[in-house]
C-alpha cells in the first residue's frame, strides 16, 4: 500500500539525515550537525505522519463504504473496481 511506502521513505530520510549529520559533526561543526539532526528528524517524522494519516483515512473509508466491488473484464480476464474506470456507468 502507498502508506507503507511513504512511511518507509520517512524512515529512510531520518536515517540518511542522521548519517549526514554525523559526517558534518566530524568536521568540528557541532551546530551544523545539530541543525541537520533536527531537520532530518522533523522532516522524517512529518513524512511518517503523513503515511499514518493516509492509513487512517483508508481505514475510515473501508469502515464507512466497505469493499469496492470487483468487475471482471470478459475480454482480458483482468479485474478492476468501479472507481478505476473514472465513472460508475455500465
């Protein structure tokens, strides 16, 4: 699901930011290291929070609307939901 990818991206941003901050701190620039740490953690947590928000909205939608019906295309054999077609007309 998309929310898992977004949460993974947020974790990667945080980890990469912390690694970059360590290298910036190795150059005796503690202030820049702390700024990079704070920015990486803040930005990573915002991305993770957005992923969680998408997950919550998806759960609410499934609770209210239920599962979408699947339509089988007789020519190709592929199944798709009504919302994939852009309209609900048959």
